[in-house]
C-alpha cells in the first residue's frame, strides 16, 4: 500500500460563517497510517517510516481492516500532550522502545479517513469522511477527537486547555495532498516576556538570544533576533551566566539580565521551554 502525502492547512485567520468545522490543533507528530491485509504502515509528514515495533501498543488497529487514517501521534501527560515524549518514542528502538511504550504510551488522535473497506475516500467531502470516521470502531490508543461548528467557542476551549490552536476545515472539501486553503490553521500567538541572558552570533550575521523567565531567570530557550541588537547588548557583557543554560553551539557572550524582549511561541514544553520562539521586539525603552 502506498501512503499518500498529508493535506496541510494554510495559516491565517479562522473563517466565519457556515460551511466549516473546527478542530483542535494538537501538539504531536503528523502520522499517516495504513492497513492492508493486517500489515500496518505508518509515515510522518516528511515521509519517514515509523515501524510497528517502535509503537507496539498501536498494533491492535489491525483489527479494523483495510483503512488509511490521518492523525497526530501524541503522548499524553495527564490531560496535556508531551511533545518531548513523542520525540523520545520516535528515536527509540528494540528493548528501549518496548520500555518506553509502557512508560509513555502513545495515542493517535485521528481526524480523517482516506480509505476504508477498499474505497478511496479522498474525493468525498470532508463531512462525509468525518461521518465515516466517527462510525469506525477503533481500538484503544486510536481516538477520534471532537469537531465543532462554532469557531470562537472552539478557540476559547483550546486556550483553556493550553493547546496550540485551532484548524478550520471546509465541510465540502476533498482531501488533497499538500498545502490547501480548504484547511486553515490559527495558532495562539500571545506575547511572552523574556529576559536576555546571553547571545550567540549566527552564521547569517543575526543573533541567537538565550532567554530566561523574568524574575526567576529559569532558562526558556532561544530565538533569532536582528543583528542590530548587538549594539544594545554589548555594554551589558559579563563573564559568567546569570541563569543555568545548557551547552550551546558557538561562542556565547553572557550579558546582565536586564534587557527584556517580547516573543511569541507555538507552545511550551513540559519543562516550560518555548517551542518555535519568534522575536517580536526588544524593550530598549526599559534600559537605564
């Protein structure tokens, strides 16, 4: 069985009006899964094969029959997903994979069905595929999360649960591999304050800022900043770090923890570190 490339949403403001369904955007790894004659195949968005031996807890899906499913490979820590645990699971092999399957069991959050019982469903509209998906009797570890008709209410629930954002899907849309405007994603991009504790010059000439939480100075990650910021950072140079920062590639210049910056992030790791942090602006007005 040849697994198709996934359909990808376009970033933008969520649509309004009827004709759309709204789903939560989950923090995991995109996974296309196919079953044919009891053999399970799984591939990531980049086309990398994921073996059943890496995720033995997911093999009961073979009972469903001839099917291709699209979803998100996740690991839950309580009621929240743990992206770091997903990466550890994907890297594990052999005995280590079996051990982690017990410690960090995976869940595939299934949001589309592309083939079932010998029929290619990709030309059918989303609302028909969704109805077929919800009729499937999936085993433990394979879960169909809800879809909603009210976009603003879905955003509110997503924020309350600390999720990444929301994806809107046109009810009449077919499933087409690649980027599509029939699926629209909106991430929650609130402004986050951070304190600069050091920086590394990037090969491109820009800077990579090492960031800490204001007050506690707990390290929260790094982000790229424009090269012009070095003029503000140079007078703040010190010889030792003000925060406990993991080893970094390149030569680090530590600075006094006085410059605040504003960043956005797609989400946070369980330890509080920012994922995909992006520089917004430096609060140079706060410097003495």
